[in-house]
């Protein structure tokens, strides 16, 4: 049978990933918050793809800390207000071309409320239903084999605390998020989307007890909590 696919060259390959608002600390002690959607999770680790000239990765390199705030579809307007703002002054050349402007008060402009974290310095965004405090475990430069060398980096962060709005917890469980209640904000080819209600199909993986995926990092995070209590 003849292949019905065609070969194309899209400038971006954002086929659909959750939006993350990363909060970090600036040199002067103020907080920065920035949207991104190049993220994926493995256990209590998250890998974040970031442009090296942005304020967020610079803050993460300097302090080794961040908070991953996950907005739902209800917070889309706040996310959109952050879209073309940067905490870098002067504005990086590549962002000038895309219409970005410097804004030191991004929490206020977005209409988000900073609240204290428990294990790291950057604040959490109160309005986001999920907030994860994290520390930088490793950084890897990307595009080392081409003309964009040094322009992008992948950060591996280790989660130390997970804060979740109570109404998202699965009935009968203390430590499980109900995917039927959680409505993440999705970025697909520069546009915002939400998930359709209900499951697309029964999942074989869903039959495996979630506890079997428990990472040693969970106990490591608990030890941090015990020390602070």
C-alpha cells in the first residue's frame, strides 16, 4: 500500500505538551516567573528544555533552585499575559525580534500571587493547582553539533515537595492525583488547548498499582521534610 504521509519541514515540533510556569530568584532577591512547555517527568525528576539566554535558566544555574507551577485551563489568561515578557535586561536579541519586552514584576502583571515555598527560595504561584519545589540535579547543553551550540540547555531537576489542590486527589487515596479531575493546560504549535473530558480508552498501564513506580527520590524528599519539622 502506498504511504499517504508527506514530508514537511515545520519550524517547531510542539505536538502537545503541558505548560509549566517556572519561578526562580533574581540576583536582587525578587522573584521571576516564566512560562515554558518543553518538559517531561520521570519519577520525581523533571527535564526542562530552556533557551540559554533567558533569565530562568540563568537563575537556575546561579541558585540551583526553582518551582514548577502547573496551570490548569482556568489559568490560561495569566499564562498568556506572561507570553512575551522577559526578566532579562537588556532583552536578548533573539527575543527582541519576537516582540518581547523587559518586565521585572511578572507575578503582578500576570495576576498571580507569590506564596512561600517550604524547601526552596523561589515562591509558588498560589493560583496554580499543582506546585512542585525542585533543585537542579544536572544541566546538559544541547545543539552541540550545530550552529545553535550553546543556545539551548536541558535541566534535570529533582522534586522535593509536591503541593496539590485537595479537590484533585483521587477518592480513597492520600497520594494520588485523579486524572479525571486534573485539567492541564496544553501547548500545541503555539496554541493553548485543554484535554477532552473522560478517557480515550481503557489503559493497560493503568492497571499497574501506582505505588510500584515510587521513586527513591520520594523518601529523599521526606527526609528533607522531617529535618525541617
